[in-house]
């Protein structure tokens, strides 16, 4: 310490990597799929029934057979729903999984060119677009149905990067436009894996984020991990969304995090968080904690370790993207 005394400081770093695997299409359902061709699990009878129910949100009609091929459709015989399925099939044929390929390629590139501790400027990767992120437009006059895709999403989980202004054009439009038509035609995937890593590179634990990586889920995972018998709670948690996580801790009065430093990796803090956010600057800057600095005021441990580990971990995505959860070999410590 700067005053010459000795102190023990334990730090863990957490970050998410987009390495999704097939999962049940019902939000938050953690049951495994009976096989990877299914969209819904068979464990819950209500979920299993959805395999033979029209894929369009809000429609409970049974699926029908295609008159030409004789195969079962994923939609009922409502002409609009049939057109929606057609638009979805068309989008698959036109390289729908492009985002996923780009992401894997990006991780592979990062893997081959990475020279630790020099990390690529931004390892935030694009998430694959899922059925829940897109919707269908039906023109009642022409009868045409088209698929609308959202802008590419990222996994930072930091609110600062979102646009501040609301979009008046969208607000006006929403008064006259019919509700968005949504459907689950494709098999859904888990959102990402969240790794908790020591600065030396040892992985302390991980958690699967079934939908978006939310700070509340990350906090629950950290609390559960370090509440296990003989687990030692670290003094510092480094996480890219820690300003939001700390706000949540204070709002919800989560006692577990009392006395724990919640900083943001120095590089991320400087480049991805607003300097005008005084709460973020005062509470989440590593420079505010002398125990994280050496005699020269520099960081003496690697706060980018989770990102570096995720680059290594992400390279397994091609191997395990079609695996069932029981097959994915991840070691818990
Ligand atoms: Zn299910
Ligand atoms: Zn239907
Ligand atoms: Zn911040």
C-alpha cells in the first residue's frame, strides 16, 4: 500500500462471450431439448405442445400440412401466417445466419492475431439475431408480408452506448401501425456464457445467460458462486457494466456486495463510459482504489483477463454450437 503497510487483495474479472447453444424457445426455460431439431423442450408438456402449434405469437391453431410436399408446416392454415413462414424460409436461404458467421470469424481473427496483453480495440461481438428480435409486416391492401430485422445488437450490456434521444418518428408511427407480428420458426439459442476469471487466468466459474446479458443475472451468478462452501469472496469485481451493476446493488440493497470494489476495466472505462457520468467516474474507476495500483500508480494485474480468456473460449464455438448442454465440457472450480 502507499503507506507502506501490507494488504491482501483478491480480484476477479467477469465478461460474457457469445457462445450460444440450442435451447427451448419458451423464455427462461432451462430444460434441454430432446434433440437439436426441436424448437421446444419435451420435459414440459405445455412447451412440447408448441412444436405442433402455429409458430405465430398469439395463435393457438394446430399446424397444417403443405399441400404440395405433404410435410408439416410450422404455421396454421391462416394465409398471413403461411406467408410469414414463407418469408422466414426465404430469409434462411439468403444467408440469414450471416451475423453468426461474422462473429465467429471475428473471434477467430482475434484469436490468431492476439498478442496479449494487446487486445483488439473492441471485442464486443455481434449477437446472432433470433426470432424474438425480428418481426413481420403485413400490408393488408396488397397482402404482402415482409420480414423486418433489427439493427445488429451487441453484448456490452452498458446503457451508455445506447442513443439518449427517443425517436419521435417511431412514436408517431406506432399509433397507426398494427401490432408487430412475431413468430418462433427457428430453434432458439442461449445468449452467451459469462465467465468469472482470476487475473492469472484461472476460471472460477461460469453461467449461461439464456436471453440478454443483464446486470441483475450477473450479480446473482457472482453471489451464488462466492457463496458456495469454502469459496472466498473477492475484494474486487471487475466488469464492463459495473456502473449499472452497482446502481442495481444500491437500489436493491444487495448486502453481499457490501465492501466489494466494483470497477470497470481501465480500457473499457476510458473508451466506453461517459466522462460526464460522475457516479461511474467516482465509483468504478480502478484509479480510485490504491490497492489496485503499484508504487508508480499503474495497474499491477491484468484486468483484461476475462476478455483474453473469452477469445480463447470463443474459439470453441464452432465445435459446441450444436451440442446439448450435457455435452459441453466446461469445468467448474
Ligand atoms: Zn421448455
Ligand atoms: Zn396461426
Ligand atoms: Zn459507466
